[in-house]
């Protein structure tokens, strides 16, 4: 029994000295121009990672029409790493929580740039209708499925003007689609476009692909 207690004490001591918040894993730490194969691994040098992230930010500002004047700090880089991990997963999704102006959009846009994803956002105004919403969703699904683009659908809480918007987002998260969204002709057009790729991936039903 004394030996068991001693082992437990040793385990507790080890756990107490691990700072979980400082455990960072990512795959972009070599930078965009390094030529090295990206490996998902633990980061032991946060200063080096912040330098690489700043280089990506500079690239983003040079290439984007609207630059982001950000001062990167350690917690922001950690959030970027978490988002990138989610983006790498099929069907990955995240709920970004924070007060207005805390940088949720900026972090997401930079993470998307690092992973070579396109940001898709809806332009909701006073004249925006349910039909506009459905057209935007069809455009989004076409980009992802028919055109095989890497796309992030970014939406803020103040854009959910109608309850059906939230219901459709919930359906996308649960099933990957919105019921009865596509007219038959558009659905057939998409199926024809992805048929060959779906067969290569051993899907009997192209729509499931």
C-alpha cells in the first residue's frame, strides 16, 4: 500500500508540472516557402512559431485587398493553431466565442490563409430574404462539392436574422446538407460534375460523395 501511495504521489507531481495551455501542436511551423513536408507535431519554440505566423500575416496583407493590422501575441497564435487543426479535419467546425472586437474574424481569416482555404460569407442586409439565403447556400455547396474548393463558411451571431438560418446551419453540422435545398436540375448538374470522382472514391451514390 505504501508503494501504491508513493506511485500516486509521483504521478500527481508529474501532472502538476505540466502546463496544458502551453502544449501546442501544428503543421505550419516551417513556413510557406521552406519546401519541407508539413508534419503535425509539438511546438517547443513559441517565438519561432510567432515569427512564422507574422510572415504569413505579412503575405496576407500584401495579397489581400483589405489588410489586417494585427499585433500577434501568444494566445492568438495558439487559437490559430487550434483553428488550423479543426480545418484539417473533414467537416471540421468551430464556435468562436468572444466579445466584439476581440479578433475572432481576423484569427479565422489568417488561419484560412495559412491553410489555403477561401472564406465564404453571406452579405446580410435589410433586404436579405430567405430566397437569398438559399441561393447563398447553393453557391457555397457548389464551391465545396462541384468545384472541389477548400472553403470556410464564416458567419457571426448577429447574421442569424431568421430562425431558419440557425436550423439550416444545424442541419449542415449534423448531416452535411440542407434538406430540399437543391432544385432537381441543379442537383443533377452537380451529380454529373462529381460522378467520376465519386466512383474513384468507391461511392455508389455520387450525392453521398
